[in-house]
C-alpha cells in the first residue's frame, strides 16, 4: 500500500531507530551516571514515540483497508 501518510510514519520510525542506535552507543561509552541517566530518559522518550507511531500506523492501515473494501 503506497500511502503518503504511512510513508511519513515509516520514515519517522526509521529516524527513531537510528537515534536509538546512536544513544545506545553513547550509553555504553559513557562513564558518568548523570549522563547515563539523561541518555536513558531520552531512550524512554523515543521508545514511547515509536510506540505511538506504530499504533497510529496500524490505525491508518486498518482505515485504508476498510476504505478499499467499501469501494469494491
């Protein structure tokens, strides 16, 4: 299904994934507990955004499928 809104959601998800990889590397390299705490909070925030993104993607996909069924 080629949908501009779904494509945007997929691109956002890819962006979140790349940010998580970078933060994970930084977390491993960090020696400061304050910095580690800050990185973990960022990771949690990104994970929540990813979850919202996935839920929205599922809703939109279901909606688009319903629309296709109705038009047939």
